C-alpha cells in the first residue's frame, strides 16, 4: 500500500475529511516525506516536536529515526487517529492543544536527557509566521527547524535581507538562523489539492544572533514599522509610524552613511542594527520614548 492509498484508507476508516479551518492538506508523496526526514538530519539523540501531525504521515518515520517525538495537534479528530496509530510506541507523546499556547520550554526541560531539540512539521499555512516566531523569540534550546510552508512564504523567509523577496520577517529569520530552501513541493503532492505550491525550509538556529543590538525589542519594532509602508522611503515610513521625526532620522542615516532616500527592503541586517542602536541612544539622551 503506497502513501496515497494509506492516507485514503485512514480517512475512510475514521470517516474524516480535511478540516479547512485548520488548513489541513495531507501529504501523499513518500519521496517528499523521506527528503524532509533526511534534511532534518535526525538521530536517536534528538527530541522532535512535530506541530500539526494530522494523520501521522511524518510521525511514523520520525519515531523510527529519533529518540522521542512530541506531537502537538489541535484537531481532536486527528488526536484519536494518532493515539490509535502509535499506541505501542514508547517514544511518542501527544498534546491536544494550540501550539501557540503550549509551554515548549517545559517540554524541553521534561526531556532534558536528549542532546538536541528539533522541530519538524508540515505547518498549518494560516499561522506559519506566528509559529516560527514563537520558536525563535522564546529563545528555546533549539538546534534546527525543518518545516513545510507555502512556497511564496518560503521565499520571503529564506531571502537574504535586501533581496527581491525581502519582507519584515526576512530580517527576523536571518537574525536568529541560517535559512535555506530544501526542496519545492507541487500542490499535487497533497490531498485535497491546495491552491498553492509548497516548499520545505531548513533553519539552522544560531547559538548567537548574527548581530548584537542594544535593545532587541526596539530593533524589531523599527523593522516592523518600516515595512508597514514599504513603498515609501525608510524615513517616511518610520516618521509616519512615530518612531522619530524626519530630522532625527536623516541625522542617523547620514551618520552611518546610508542614502536618506533608501526604501525599507533595500537595507541589510547590519544597517538596521546600526539605525536601531543610534536611534535608541539618541532617544535616551533626549529622554524620548523608544
């Protein structure tokens, strides 16, 4: 029985269909599953957290390769299937909850005997960015993230800051990780067939961020405000967002030798770091809120 037949058999057995509210599309290409597992470089020293395991397509291989798999699944219908399917595995845990509400640090502490902590998942596309940012911003002891996401999103996440696909999220990903696209996946590899193609991305999480900034929260606030009005110049975007007045912003850009007409997507990570640090220092000296 191939993966497509197996998936249809399970869906028929439990009388279920993909839940659109949870963004469910079930992967039926076995070669893609194997490539995801291979790119995550899993071994028995690894604790794996799988987010949105669905029918358990990835889960079965993760259980074979890793030391332990903790699945976080919101859909109660999927929980029933997963419990039945992996009942006899002693390295399988299942949490029925929203991953954005789960204390991931506690999971890691409770499983501290494992050398590495990795995330492997076919993420629900409607909350891809919040999930990835939770994983990174929570400063987890995390080695890598290997996830399937919408292709267009993958191109933004893995772009180099200043490249053609740059978005605000690009800077966050590059601040915390070394990102790359592992492979592109046709929409025909799923049932039901989604409207978009997908990509698998791999993020090697850095032990130290690529740049050091004086105030991380202010640094990301500047980037977020810059991209709220991406078509405007950086100065107009930041001044319209209330970050600082145009005179102060011009002063900062000139001091770090950046064109005052530059647009938000044209800057690299280091330039945003310098702008944030300069503004942070000046606003403190002038007793202005950051």
